[in-house]
């Protein structure tokens, strides 16, 4: 069994879907399971729908109509014989969305988010599955929520591996081509959950692990794993090979090409992961596998923007002790703040935080009851793996450095934007 994963950029429009078909003909699709993300920027579009619904904004109908029109335009460009059938399928999914917005009584934003945003993946996979059928490639469309079971921690659900493994083996027949969704799952009450933004890669890792896959290929809009994001850095270098350990380190620090949770299940069974370009699928790209840490050995740059640098000290200038740190981290967990850097001195404790759930203000109000708190919003955290003096100078040039931390292989630098 082979696992292919295609991101939203690879099927962002009708031409992308046509190229998706072309890639399958080039690389083969026997005994293959394909995981697809939402088309283009549709995750963002459905997040706007979620926000409009939750905040009772008047633009809800307009935002839904925009999403409907986007997908219908793609269908118009792609289909001849199966146009009526696929339109009926897509209209059915939007009818489910409208029923939810008319009848839902749950007020938890994270629950609402998962029920609405998940529709984008369902629509994307329906369109691509029908398009393959239209062009003579038989396939089975699979609702991933029947296979991947999680807890009810909406927007960052944890996988029930035992149940998931059993259900995947029940639903996946290795002899046929299967199309399913990334990012989404369901809890034990069959409510839709999601695995976190960019969780489609993680979905690929889950299926690969449960099916003892031969290999996993992630098709991206880049040539493979680069030593830096080309949107933020010039003169990037393609990494030909990365060890599991090194890739997990890079993902932990925020490398955007591979989702942090994707690699762990693959490593446990030593399933190789290939990252390739959907524009040039026959090029070698990058392989993540057992072996040399990094080929070629070169500094790797990772940047996380929109961070918050928070410094905490005791009101009486006493030491920040272990019980203080334990309490502070309990608050981080409670308010779902992700910690990306830690630095402490005798009387202060500083962290660089990621506020994915817009909960920092609540955290701050809680902390300032017992501590002195200072913070800088909208800072950037740069991480350099295998740093050199020149690579550090490159980051620090013309920037105000707020925090700098070095270890044997890694330097992290927080700067003002």
C-alpha cells in the first residue's frame, strides 16, 4: 500500500485537479490511498463562515455563497458526463452546512469550527473522486470520519490509535484506489473533530502506520524540503535526505513543509516519507528516512511570525521557583498557548508563545493577579538548525534582538518586527 497526500495548492482550481489526474497517470495508483486537503484557500474561506456564524454577522450568507460559487465554477470547468451527479453531492454537503447553522445549539467555538471547516475537505475529495471516475479511473470515496477516531478536544483532537487502526483495516481494501480527506476525524459520539491546522500530513502518517504502508509521498508546491521557506528567504537549498530525528526537530521548531505529528508514526515503523513537487512529480525531491541526519549539511532556517514574548516575575522580586513554573504552565495548557521558547533568570521567566486560540488576553488577566507581566506582541521567532556565525549574522542584521538562546545544534532568536 502506498499513501499519497496532496495539499490544497495542488488542487486549488480546475487546472490543479487536471494536473492531479496527470500525476496519478505518471507515478501510478495501484494499491494507493490518496489524502486530499481543501481546495486552495477554502480552509480560510470556511473559517470566515465559522466566524460569521459564531459572531452572528450579516455576511454569513455571502460567505457561504462565495464558497458555493467557487466550487461550482471548478465543477463547470471539469465535468461533462458526471456534472449533474457531482453538483448534487456538493449541494448536499452545503445543505448539511445550512442545517447546522440553522439548528445548532452548541456555543463552543472550537466545536462549531470543526463542524463547519471540515466541509471543505469533504467537498474537495468528492470533486476529485468524481473527476477520476469521469476520466476512467475507478476509485472509492471514503469518509475518513469512519476510520480515524479521536477524543473530543476540538481543533486539536488526540487519536484513539487502537480503535483507529482497527477501523482503517476494516474500511481500506488494498486492491482499489481510495480517495479520502485529511485534517478531519470524528469522536466517539460521531461528532466531527479536526487534527489541527495542516493536519492532513498527519492523516497520511496515521494511515501509513495503520496499514504498514510501503511509503508515503506528500506532494507540495515546492521541490521538496528546503533549508528555508522561500517565501521568507532567498537562495534556498533542497535537502536531499533528512533523518527522522532531524525532521522531527525541524517540525517541532515550526518547519512548515512537514506537520510536527506526521513523522512519529512513520518513524516507529521506518516507513520512508518522500516530499515532492506536484509540478515535477518524477523529480527525486526529499526523502525522510533512517540514516544520515542531513544531506547536504547546511544551516536550516525556520521563522514563526505573530508570536508573543511574555516575561513573568514575582511581585516581590523573589525567585521564580518550580511551583511557580508549574502553575504558569498549567495556565498555558488551560488557555491552549503553545510555548516555542523558554528562558529564565533568577527573578524572571520568559516564554515565546503562539496564540492559536486567541486566548492570550484571558491568560494575561489570570497571570497578573499574582505576577508582574510584560509582553511584546507581533514578534518573530527565528530558529537556525546547524547554525554558523554567518547564518546568525544574517538573521540579526538590522533587527532588534529581544532574546537569543544557543545550544549545540540550534540557535533561537526573538526579534521585533
